[in-house]
C-alpha cells in the first residue's frame, strides 16, 4: 500500500446502524464484487465493455450514476476520478489497484496485483499512470480506438 493510502474495510452492521442515524442506507454485504465507474465517460465505457467480456461473470459493473449515494463513503468526485471496486466483504479499492484486484477476482489473473502489493515502485507508477490517463481521457480514448 502506498504512503497516504488507506485500506478501507467496512463492517456493514455498523454502517447500517450509522446509516439509520443519517437516513442513508448502505446495502448489506453481497456475494459478487462490484466495479463502479463514471457513466458520463466514453473512455471508461469502452474499457468497461472490454472488462465485461473477460470478467463479467464474477464482477458486476454499474455506473456511479446508477449506484448514486448507496455507498456514502465514496464521494462523487472520487467516482469521477477513478473506478472503484467494492468487494463482497466490503473492501473498497480504487484506481489501478481496483483494476488489478478486478482482474484477479474476475479473470483469475493475479500477476499484476501480486507485483502491485510487493513492489512499492510498481504500485506508485501504476497509480501515477492511472491518474495520467484519467486526467487525459479524450487523448487516450483516441489512442485506444
């Protein structure tokens, strides 16, 4: 894990109790992982369609607009900046880590996730490159057509 990143694990019983106090309802634990992405992003849509083909049976894909505020712990701005993977145990990851975790869960390809976990420089470069692409989506969209 990179310095300054948090490993967020959610206890849904506590979330539901807190949610009642704030009139927000987070869903109970679910069996499949959920990839949440910015539905307004055409670049994202193209990649999600590719990912659905390779891992769609084990991971659900919804736009942040479909999910809305069901996951109150994730801001709208955070959804616009990166994909989020919400696993059945409540673990939330974002950006490059979310992509690598999704491939490990959905396609059984865990090589990049293993390197991400074990080599801090690779993790940093992965997140840096993910951020670079995310902030220049239209340019990279033309490159990947």
